[in-house]
C-alpha cells in the first residue's frame, strides 16, 4: 500500500521503464549529464538505497493487448519487481500502450536529461493523468535513443497515472516500470540528491543522480526544487542471428545476389592484413539479412554501421589509432552494352564507393551489401603484430540492436613504402578539373579544387595531366609540389604551336610545322619555364605531345621536341607512340607504349640510349580475356596490370589518360552521384562518351576512376585497387630483378595469361615482403 504521508523533505519522483535484453548482449551506457554510472549484472543489483520507495511495485497495471504467443507477458509483469520477466503487447492497430496506477495523486516535476546516441525511428509518449483520468502532461520522443531516453515536464503537475504509448504499429515490450520516490533530509549535502547504479548486461535498472543547484533552506523551497527523471528504456525483442557476415578480399566484385558462400574459401570470419609502413590496405565486409527471419519483413528493416577499435601492438605500447580506419558503402551503376569492347554491359555492377549515411547503411531483404573497409598504416608504426576488432551494429525498428565483432590481425612489415616523391615507379594519371564546376553550382571554388587535388594524391596519383591545351594556373604546380609529384606537365606542344586546333590522329596535322608555329610555341614556354625555375620545380617539369600519332608524324615531332631540347636540354619530353620502329635519336626522353605491344628487344635498345620507357592502357586492349580497368572486368585484373609492369624492370612508369573524364550524352544532366531511394543503386550513368560528338559508342568506366560527390570526390573499387597495385610495385622493385620477376610470374605472364585467385596474390605479396625483409636484415 502507498503511505498516505511521505517523510518531510524533498521528493524525487522517478519513473524508470527498463528493458529486458538478450543474455550476453552489451548495450552502450547512456551519456546522461550529471550521472555517475557503473556496470553491474542484474543478479548483483544493489538493494534500493535507504529512503527510496517504488510506488509502482505490485500496483494495478494495464496494457492495450497481450502478445498471443507469450500469454504470460501481461502488464503486471512490468510492475512485479522482476527484471527477468517482461510484458509484451501485440502489434496493435493504432496505439500500443501500457499504464501504471499509482493509487494516489502525487506532485511531479520531472527534469529531462537527453542522451545523444543512435535512435530507433519510432514515436513514444509518456503521459501523466490525474485521478479523474484527465490528461495532465504529455512529453514525446520522435526517436527513442538506443533504448534510453529522458523526458522533461516543464511544470509541476499532480498525477496519478503514468502511461507509456508507442504510436508506431508495433509491439511494446517492457521489463519493468518503476516510480521511485526519494525522501531527502532537511538540507543537501554537497547539493547532491542521490546517486546512480546503472546498466547491466542482461536487464537494466536505472536510479537517478542529479545535482540540485540550489541551497534549499526551508521545506517549501525544497518542495519547489523537486525533480523527477522519467527514464524510458524500451525493450525490443532480442534479434536472432539474422545476418550473414564475412570478410572478402578487395580484389573481387560482390554482386547483390551473391552470398558469402558464393566465394567459398575466400570468405573469412576475420580481417587479416599485412602491410608496409605507410601503406593502405582494403577489405570488404559482406552483410546480408537472412530472409527467413522477421527482421526482413519490412523492405528496409535494418541499418548497418561500423565502428573500429585501435590496433594494439603485441609487444609494445604502440597502437594505431582508430582514425586510421575508414569505410564506404559499395554502390552500383547500371552498365549498358557497348560495341566498343567485348563482354560489356551486364546491368547493375559494383564500382562507386559512397560515404555511409549517418544513420547507417540500409539493408534489404535478399540483397547482400558490401562495406568497403580501408586501413592506412602510419609511416611511424612499429613493425610487428597488432590486434583489434571491427564492430558492426545492426539497428532495427523492430528488434534490439545486433552487434557483431570481427577480429582484426595486422602484421606491419619493417619496410616503408616510398612516398610519391621517392617512388621507384612513376605515374601520370591525368586529372583535368576544369569541368568540375558544372557539378558544384557552376563554379569550382578553390576549396573544392584542393579537395580533389588532395584526394587523388592520397591514391598515389597526383593531379598532373598529360593533356594541356593551354597553360594551367601556376598555383597548381605549387599544390602538386606540396604533394610530392614527380612529374608536372607544362603544356602539350601541338596546342602551343597551333592554339585552338583539335588534335586528330591524322598525319595531316603534324607532318610539318612552320617556323612561325615553332616560335609561337616557344613564346608560350619561355615565361612558364622561368616561373618553374623560380619555384625550384624545373627538374620535375616536362612537355608532352603527339599523343598516339602515326609514324608519319615523325618529322613534325622532331621539329617541336627538337626546338625544346635545343633551348632546354634537361627539360624532359614525353610522347605516347605505338610505332613499329622507334629511332633512338628521337628528341623524346620518355616513350610511352600501350602495354600489350611491348617488345623486349626494341625496349632494350631504347633503354641503352639512356631513355625511359613507360606503359599505358586505355580503351585498349578491349578483349574479354585481357587486362583492363573497365567496370565489367574482374576486379583483380586492375591490380594485376601493375604487377605485370613490376615484372619488367625496363618499364619505369604507367600512364592513363583520365581519372575524371565524365562525358555523357547531351540529355544527361551533370549532377553529383546519388543513391536511388536509399538503396545501393545509384543514378550515375557509367557510360562515358569519350568520342563525342559521336553518341553511338561509349565505354563503362573508361576515363574515370572517381565520382563527384556532394562534398567532393568519391573513390571507386577500381581506384583503390590501382593504389594497391602501385604500392605492390614499390614492394617488388625493392627486390633484385630476377627475384621480383619470378614472383610476378606466379601471378601474371602476359595481358591474357594471369591468375584469377586473390588468395594466391596475397600469399605472393607476403612472400615478396619476406624476401625484402630478409634482404634488408642481411
């Protein structure tokens, strides 16, 4: 029975609604201000503090319905003092509610303390009623905080009934409702009302701790200072093991109809990474809702989020901060058939990596969702073994959170990947930013331009470009220099000699240049070279021209490049040429050849002349069994391209014509990439009409490896494999040529003869690291 009179002093009136959660589950403690919390198992909960009374214990309780399969889950279970029992309603048509009758009317002044945790998308009210069942006060929560929320009542109502209402057509399951009254003496010791024992691993009880903030001298003042915390802990049914989760290499495509079992031995239950200091490594976490469980009755019933732990060294105090991790949602583009190369099209294919939504990545019935995980190993990391974990949390509107932990093992080799500036294998992946403003309101700000420059440099492909029809701003070179770029193009000579013309691969445009055209070219170059010398960047400068020109252009090439060499003998010259015969006396320092036409004898003569040879790929080769980077091609082929280059020590660099060339048909609106209806599918048309104004041929993904996102550039799965491949080359080039070549040939022999096995690639890579470590130690 409720006493008719309470001890003189301050009343602290607390409604505690506690959840019953599944055994072994661990909920994150709430972050309520002014509270001091400690964790205790439910069986070890302390007895109530002296002076605390539970007004709701064994009082009358009602609820809108009883869940049919658990008829013992009646309302009385929420006021029986037993946290191992619970009340449970049906999914009622309108409101789901539960009410406790305190049997007398009491003065209530609650004070809310909120908790900024992840929310369930539901709507809950706590309503207070007087003895006549007239509503006194209502406080609402649009989204329950991960099982804990606190309500605030701004006035001091008198109330008899406390009702909890769930507006969503769903079940309401509560472990216990407590209404606590605390009698405090004549004054406050250190202005503190009470203290808290909080949080369990199985069920939860919450008592309240709050600083009064007043020096209360009289009983009246103490009554006015009365504070009530209404702490709601929503109980959702425990989520069964309703998710398939596995780890896959970053060298495989994962389509949404594939499961972990589709990948057989490649699928693992943990992340095992080995890397150089300063290297980035990628993995995929594949999550899929089991269609046989209730969690997928709704179209989007669960949201997945990833959190990372620091990685701790096994034998030292060194740790790698969790900020070294990053993850993206693997998304899909709709690839159409094209006649430009074989085995094209195929519908929705994975490529863009989008930042995960703040609330989590939506999971859908019957569809796998890859989450792309990247670890960037610090350059000062101590070598050795590290351990940690990745936590994947699945939040559902209908079930309690499911938390799965993926163990992580990291081996850091005592090898440091060279910086871009010190790389043994150079590259030019042309980045042309002039068109980016069309995707950002018509104007490209300096801040957005720098974001793009920084982004591509992080992928080891600084923002140089082979194609410059006019001089670029001088500050671009300062940005490139700050990022360690080895190569900086000054201009494409054909355009400098013939401003406003469009290069064709017809010999008529390059057979012969007049002296006035040569003079015009020099007038453009002289002041630019002077600027580069002043900045101390002349030794990183080069000029280009005659891209894929026929051999009939040899005379014109000798004219323009010869004039440059006569004026600046040390200014490097670069030309992309696929001639059958390459005269070694051409005024060209770097001969760039499409990789599958490589001829060892011709290359040897060129190298003996003190020159460099690079490789490139483009729309060619287009064969279905050849290495290329089209979206449709198996992802391992992207990385193997650079292994093939690594095995030919005469090749010292790689060139690609564009990382951000987005050319669509006239009807396509230039907008940033977006998800379609919160799914993993995007509105991006992957067809690149490189040959405009022709609209009958295109290539999916050719000419770009990144996407314009709302806040700046977004990567692709191909881009990260390019970066991994470039880092692999640096590792292999630390070995003697014969040793490196033998390792490479275990994976790739030619453009059509290569492995399809990611596990073999990883084991070969680790063998290379062991050989380098032994060589450095010996």
